[in-house]
């Protein structure tokens, strides 16, 4: 069965984002079971990472190493490079890349961003968008109210809080790949006496330290670790509601802080039962997303993830041809 409008130049969201080239090959990005003629992995976050590995994949060496660490049971990954695909630093997390795919038959250029941040942070350079005819952009914070503070101000606010509370231990919650590493560096900068991390974060630290010129100087915490005043313990966000966290709070009088773009909503603080929250994010805010689109200035924009409809509506208002990518729905190429 042929879907209406399917064919050359079609961008679809199926299992991952699928782009069909003029020679009939498909490029598939960030699928659970990648089965494209060419498969791309933008970064090693769970919602982009395969469950069942592809035979070969286009990604950075660091993303491959992180993916192998996070999907140990799947075995080693085989990376390939293909002439039609160029990788660009996505500025999201260590190893993350956006891709520019050039159709060899038509010279049409497709930019798939994966997750992006245009801010320089710690050892990450912000995403500098390439020119493209078709842009497929993430829309996590694609609503006008999500505009984050200046990065330097934000980091100063965080280190001030970490210094002011030095007479107590603190628990800092962030994703194990991304926020967790930045929190360790900020805790060091704030003069915290020890920076401790969970097993999962320690493993990711090790991979990043191997590939990048950075050292997190963190100790691995365990059941016998006794938290003291001055300590900062960095934990994966998902552990916030676990019983061991409550036990630590009760025993040590530690404070809890949460870090996310969603901290702009007061519900974030309340739901996580945090003492403090900060809008530290590894994504573009709304204004930065719009700026990326304006810089690329494509003929058509596809939005996906988060506030995809809202961002699409805004971009349509700015005069862009826009589509929201939704699973199993063919988005027409129109050219
Ligand atoms: Zn991500």
C-alpha cells in the first residue's frame, strides 16, 4: 500500500525519524529498532537510544561508547560514516550530534537536530546550525513562556546557593548523562568539600573522561557512605522518590535541589519536594529554538517532541511552512 504523498523527500515519524532519499534509500534517526538503509544515533539518552542495535550506525565515537555502556547487553556498536551525512555538535550532552543529510540525487539538504542547545556550557560547545532546505527540529520547550535566564547568571545563582548551604550536605538531582556532570563541576566550583555520585553517574563520568579533556573528581557513593556538611551528592532524577533518599534526608538534614527547564513551573518544585530548583537545561529555550529556525531559514520545518504543535503554530505565524511530526502520520513533502 502506498501512502499518499509518500516517496522522495518525505519525512515521517515511524520508529524514529525516516527520510527517503531520491535513490530509494532511507535514513532513519533515533529508532528503537533501527532498520533504515542508513541509521543515525544523535545521542545516548534513553528516548533516542535503540533497544535493538542496528548493524551499523552513524554517530560520534563518544555517543557510541555511551550507548555501549548504557546497553551493555547489546554488545559493541559498529560505527560507519557515509558521504551524504555530516555531523554537527548539538550542544545537548556529551557526544550529541545533529546531522545534515544531503540527497546525492537532488542536493536537497535535511537537518535533523535531535536534542540541541545553542549555549556553550562546561565542555560543550553550543549548536551552530548549518544551512538546510528541510529542518527537523526538537520542540521540548517550544512555548513562548519557556525562556531561560542567561547561562552565566544561572550558574552564578547555583554556585551561590551551593556555597550558602555549605554547612549542610546537599542532594542534587539531574539526568545521569548531561545535567549530572554539569552539577558535579558546579559543586566543585562552589567549593563543596566532596562531590559524590551514584554508580550510574560514575559509569557515565568514566566514559566521558576517557573521550574528553575533563575530570569530574567525584567519589562513588555507596551504602556505607556517610554524608557530611559540605558534601554534594549528585543523583539521577529518577531516584528522587526512592526510600533511600528519605533516609538520607532524615539522617543528615541534607537539602534537595532539582535542575531542569521545567523548574520554570512551580509544580516542579512542589512535586519533587525540593528545597531549591534551578532552570538548568540541556535544551534550547523557546527563543533559541526560533533563532535556530531563523538561522537555518529552511523551506519547511518539521517539529517533534514536547510542544511540537505550539512551536509549529508560532513558526507558521512567522511565515514558515511547518509540519508537526507525529508517529505513523505521513507528513507531506509538498515539493
Ligand atoms: Zn536528550
